[in-house]
């Protein structure tokens, strides 16, 4: 084979990337069978590499597109309602009054109440699987079952909540002298707290398993009991990891739509206490998006979506950052 | 033993009991939900339930054929869109670990994973429903495909990263071109991990309702056209569960059981494929 001709057509720009400089297949390549084959292979290789890069680009562009769409579509609301929109206390689309405060408050209360309820349970699972019984069939079963909690569709949680949990809450409310509605912030927090257990639990478990055993052994050799080791060695050591798990749970709780929509009662009034009905940002979007007949109304809902997007992204990013700092 | 030590040991045992109790208490709601749905749903499921479309309020009977078919079509189209992009994206990330695009790509995936599903519904509405003048199953599929992407990409990437470099190097040393190394050596070695990622992604979106509310929208009739509104199982459950009619609640219980069984089955399948693959390595 004539290597000098070969070099002008086929070059190696870098170690990994071979580039064909001419677009048309040169005539001498067509006549030489071996050259033709390797020429074709290099072409395919380049096409394959380009496809891979394209896919990477598609993902980046997709996320930028999502952000851009949300921003562009909420411009009408930002323009006409201004920043005060987020603190406005009334939401009355019929009279063209838009204030997102009831929904912000509803979202915050449901999410944090849910976190508060779920943290003892998820940390217990994490400690149980991470420290007490890391191996064996029973812990394995528990681990898989807890992971299945995340797999159940949220609409089924909502339906179950509506049929089972709401009557229980209602009878509790009537026995303690509160207006017995059943639906409301407390019910949705209960449902949410079940749904978010697996996130903090599975992350906490892997963090607890990463505690170096010399630390634990040191404490044991000083005569510490199991609980003292957990409280004064394991929990302080895994503090940031557990915190990241809580953040991921929170991110999940903030964005959860269907289950909350079904049991929160859907009113746009500011909730008076944790038993009163309300709305979260996600549930108000789910309820009113298709009914929004005015451009400002629609845009106001999208602005809520944008806020939700930004908040969950920030929370998730911080959580991921904490995890990667902890694991390295 | 003095009292102090006894107290400390007792405290330790007490907390152990408390933690075991709380840990196993987590399972109770899941079991309660499973038991309740099975009990409420199993009596509703029969042949008519699977082959008929819902009847108007007041008439007994009717089924969820439209939702079953709709779910199947919507999730299939979503998989057709998400699997190629996701698997190739995962290969890209595992092969180019240090490039700048890979960094941004990984960051975008993290963002994508955290986006609430309702927000994806809004975005799909503005990309595919508004410009084309109507709700369509296709727009729902796109929304679900966006939700599937991070799961597939991450699973593919993690699986391929675990493969030993020697495999890749041996293939390159034989003079194989890059695409054949990937397609004939790397992907076949990690195929079960990739498949389990795909199944996990399908299981994740099969029960998603929020992105379909403004895209596939729901349809009381049987429809197989991806350009028309289409019913799906989660949408049907949501609409009928929040309705005041008992007949519709019955339909929703049956549909819940089918959806739950389907999603849990997919999840358990994934567990087994991952485990087998880990033993092989």
C-alpha cells in the first residue's frame, strides 16, 4: 500500500480521534479493497462519536430549553404582577387578583411537617440497616420493601389517602373538636411523610456504612455501649450525609403533586392551622392549569412552576454537593 | 456490675428496641396500601373490566380498556424516544469522563432528575400541545421520555464505568474501531445493567400522572391515535377517584390494582436482574 497517499487522506488529529479530511471518497480508495474497508470504518467511527456528542448536547439543551420555556412563559406575569406576586395574600383569578403566598405557605408547611414526621422513621431504617444488622435476609427484605415505597405511584397514595387516611383524620378531628373535614394540610403531610421515607433512609444507610471501623472500635474499646457509639461517633460523623438525605427528601416533598392534590382540599385561602385545607404550588398548577383562560392567569401559574423548579433544583444541587463532598 | 453501667446498657438496649420498632413501622403503611388495594380491586377485575370502555355514570359495569391501551401506547412511545437517547448519552458520559460537555451533561442530568413532574408537564404543554393546537398522546410520551432520561443515562453510565478498563484496552489493541468496541464489547458486557435501568425508568413513569394532565389529557373513549387525547391508567385513577360516583370509584380501584401490580412487578424484576449481573462480575 502506498503509505504517502494514505497519510494525506487519513490523519490522526489526536490519539482517539481519526479524521477524514476530504468529504468525497477519493477514487483510489474505491479501487483498493482494504483501503475502502478501513475508510468506511473510520467514517462510521466518526459518525458514532458525533452521535454520542450529539446525545450529550441534547441533554444539556433539553434542560436549558425547559428553563428557558418556563422563564419566557412567566414573563407576562412577572411584568404585570411584579415581585409582590409571591407575597400577595389573595388568589382570586375571577377578579384578577393573584397572590402566591397561600401556596408558598401551603407547600412549606406540608413539606416540613412531612419531613418532621418521616425523619425518625427514615433515620431508624438507616441506623438499623447501616449499623445494627447490615447483613442477613431480614434486613435485606426490609431494605427492598422500603425501596418499594418509592416505587408506588403517587396517584395510588392519593387514592388510598382519600379512602383510608382521610376518614381516620376526620374522626380524629371531630373527637378533638376541630372542624372535621378530613382533607387538609395534615392529611397531605401524612401521605407525603410515607412517600419520602426511602430517600433519606437509603442515603443514610450507605453513609452510615461508610463510617471507618477504627473510629467505632476506638469507642467500643473505651467501654462505650452500642447506643453511645451511634450517638457520639456515627451520627456526628455522618451528619452531613444524613443532612443531604433530608434535603433530597425535601426536594421530593416540595415537588410532589398528585397525592397532595387529592387530599389537601384545594382552597386558595391562607391555611389557619395544620388541619385546615389549603393548596401547594404543585397542586394549584395541577388543578387550575387547564382552566386558566386569561394569559396573566396562565402565566402566574407558570411562574409558580418556575419557582418550584428553581427551589427543587437548588435543594437537589446542594444535596448532591454535600454527598459528593462526603464520599470523597 | 454497678447501677451506672446497668443504666447505660439498659439505655442502649432500649434505643435498639426503639430503632427496630420504628424501622419496621415503615413497612406498615406499604403493607396497608397493598392489602387495601388488593382487597378493593380484586373483586372488580374480570374479563369485561379489561375489554370494555367506561360506561356513563349510573350504568353498572364498564371497564378500563381505553386506559390500558392508552398507557401501553404512551409508555411505548416514551420508551422509543428515551431509550436510544438515554443509552447513547450514558455511553457518552462513561467514555468521556473529563470533557467539558460531559461535566455540563452530568449537571443537566442532576437538574433533570430533580425537576417536579408537574413542571415537565407544563413544558411539554408549551412545546407540543399549544403549537399543534390540541392535547395529544404524543406530547404525553415526550413528557414521560424526559422523565425517563436521567434514570436510563445514570444506570447506563454507572454500569459501564464499573467495567474493567482492560476489556476496552484489549479490544482497542486488536485494532477494533471505536464504535465496534462499544457495540460489541462494552455494551454487551453491561447489557443487563442497561436493561435494568430501562425497566426502572419504565416503572418510574408508568405511574406518573402529573405530566399527563396537560398533555395526554385523558379520553373516555378508546383511541389509538397518538395525535389525539388519550386515556392512561394513572389519569383514569385520578379522574375517577376524585369523582363523587361509586361506580367510578370501583373502576379506579380495579385500575389501581393493575397499575400497582405492574409497577411493583417491574421493580422486582429490576432487583433480580441487577443482582444476577452483580454476581457475574
